[in-house]
């Protein structure tokens, strides 16, 4: 229980103001809030399960690969930016179907969050916590903490979507994805050069 409570609190606080919250807002402006929350929960549960497994198996030596993982995730985010812009060419009917398609939302949100969290501070915090606390409590707690923080962002994103045009949302989402990608690449390159 202490592992659960500690990891919930640590990851909730670590997630506040993180790029994942901005992504949650962006996705909530494009897809149904329920689908975004489900996608985030699935991706977070998988990443944090891997994190506690890594923490239990090899401890903190995983940090040696953080730079490479950040660069790969950054390139993927640049791809998401292009994909978002390309999606602007959908007909109104196709765009409505995409917004209302649970499968499309789960795939987009789940993939983006999975890649964003690889090597992120919340993943590293979960690895670290699992080396000191029980893996099950750490896994459940870290997942709950992150999903709770991102749920706040989803509420904001859904409210913003009601006030902005689809074109504005598309360009804002593409810009955010590109910025996240560039930050991840720069962070990974900096990490790699310090090794």
C-alpha cells in the first residue's frame, strides 16, 4: 500500500505541466474525452508495467539508453505532426467519422502516449520507485497518478475544443507534436553527447 500511495503522489506531481498533459489537451480537442482517457490509461499501464519490470530486473542502468529512446520518440513525434497536417485533407464526413471512431482515437492516443513516455521522467521515476518499493503497488500507483493528472488536461482540452475551429486545432496539434519531437531529439542528443 505504501508503494501505491507513494508512486501515485510522485507521478501525479511529476506529470503536472509535462508534455503529456499538453498532448492530452490536444487529443481531447480532437477526440471524445472518454476515448482519450482510455488510450492514455492503456498506454500508461503498458509503459509503467515495463518500467517496474526494468526496475526489478536491472535497476537504474536503463538510464544509459535514455538518449537513444528520446531521439527515436522525437522522430516519431515529427511524424505525428506531419500525419496531423495530412489529416486536414479529410472530407467533413471522414473527419467526423475519425473524431467519433473509438478505434482511431485509441490507436492515435495510445501510440503517441506510449512513445512520449519512453525514457520520460515519469518512466524513470517509476523505474526508480520500483527498485525501492514493491512492483505491483508502484505499477498501479504510477498509472493512477499519471492518468489522474492527464484527466485534468483532458477536461481543459474538451472545453477548448468547443471554442476553436477544426483548422486551428489541427495546426495547433501539429505544432505541438513538432515541438515535442524537436525537444525530445535535442534532449536525446544532449544525453548522448554527455555519455
